[in-house]
């Protein structure tokens, strides 16, 4: 797995936003510095294959590994097409993925940037009509099954359905008290698409306390156990 959940972070006071397939000329914009996760994932995969040419590489969706919608129109940057058969794409599945899915669906390509900025602004800072649009989706804890299944296909399972690449759900979680419908929808969907999945990998790591980028030591994150 090249990187788990390539999410935003702060470095030397600069906000870093991972993006899938953003032009180099747009890597610094609106006070943010963007990094191209497509390019980084491609380079990471090639580096792994140089050490072990027959290994399989896992590429996760951007941010919370919630969306792989753009990996066909903006594919990995590999010199040899045969290498694509050694890639597995990974999604994460959580009950709280809902309205935020609309925001994350913009995280690819140069022309999605304005849509992302509009949605993220409406989501967090305004009460405009567009905010209502972002919030209009049912929570995954309440969503009817057909809509839930359509959204998960759009998010990445179309890769498996259309025989483009395997998809592995490498994390799953939900608040049991509030997420019984989500659990039932998830189990039904996984059965119908014959999904490969696990609860968590064995992957403890150090993370900054309270997401403080200035924390030099961090604390042990045991969520991966």
C-alpha cells in the first residue's frame, strides 16, 4: 500500500492538499499548496517494482480513500500498460461518508478545483443554497439501499464491475448505535458485488497529538491493530 489515506496536512505553516492529476502550474493557488497524488502514487509504484517486479501495489483513493472516480479518465502515469495489471485500488467504507462525498468527488483534475472550493466553502462557512445542495444527501446511516449502492459504484466499484481493476475495501467502520442500516446496506452490497474487504490492517503508526503538526513525537495510533 503506497500510502494510507493521503489527507491534507500542514508543513511550515503551509496547508498541503493532495489532489489527483492537478497540473504542475496550479500546484500553488489560493494560499494552498497542492500535491499531485496521481504522480506520487505512480512514482511510488514504480519504485516498489524496481525492488520487486512481480509484487502487487495497492493505490488508495484520495483523502479518506473514499473516491476513485477519476482513475480512468486520469490514469496512473505508467510507461508500460502491462504494469496496470499489478495494481489493486483501495476504498475505505465508513458510515459517516455522506454529504462530504460530494466535496471529495471534486479532488481530481484542474477543472474540478473551482467546484471543490465552492463546495468546501459552502460546506463549512455559509448558509447559501449550494450548502443545502451539499447537505441534501441522506447520511449513509439513513440512505435507501439503491442510492447507497449507486454511490459506492460511482465511487470506485465500477472498476471491478467493468473489469478494469480489482477493488479492495481495506477499512470499514461505523458507530453501531446509529449505523445499523448502514451495516445492513454494506453487507448486502459487498455480497452483491463480491467485494474483497477487511476490518483493519496491522498498521500501527505515530501521529501528531490532536493533529498538531508541530508535535515532534506524536502518539502511537493503535487504530491499525
